[in-house]
């Protein structure tokens, strides 16, 4: 997210201290940064009017928990936006190249997480969001 005059404050959550340091650097005193698991957010119900997760679904070992928490902390009438990487699919070129290169060094493949596959089935993806309480989710591919 880029700082915008219309935004009063940001709360940035990540499991990576380096990512949080970068967010703090970019957003300054307009941001609270919290090192936490997306499936166990330390916020009250309906705390936020926006929830944005960029490529976070593929990193979440507990996708259902992440989505439940996103819905829980989002205020009534709020908007959530999430993007996801689809492993080994069309449009996954950079990650596919990295995975292929690492095989040559004998490294094991990365974890097989639901968030890496679910985007291949858009009706199932929408049903997953509806299952945790989101109303009228929209899902599409960008390529």
C-alpha cells in the first residue's frame, strides 16, 4: 500500500520482521506494525474497514483460519481484497523458474498449501470465502 491522504492510519501485519520494518519505513508514524500469524490476529472484532492481503494466501499454513480472521476483524460494510499465487500454473513463471533451479541443488520442493492451488478453481475459491462469512465474494484471474 502506498500512503494516501485519505487513509488515517495503517496496521501492517506480517510474520516477517524484515517486511514489517519496510512497512514502518514507508508509512512512518501512520502505521502500527504487528508481528503476528494471520490466522490469529490480536485485534477486536470489526476493527478495520479494509483488509488487504497481497500474496498472503499462499503463505498461510491455515488458510481457513486466515480467512476466518480476515472476516472477523473486518467491520460490517468493510472491503477485503486478497491476491494469491497459483503454484505451477499459467502466470507463475518467476516462482516456477526458482523452484526448477533449486531442484538442481537437491533442495526439496516447497510446502504444498491449499492457498497455492485453490485459485485454479474459482467457484471453490468463492465457496471458501462464503464459508467463513464473506458476502458476495468476487474472484477472477488477471492473466
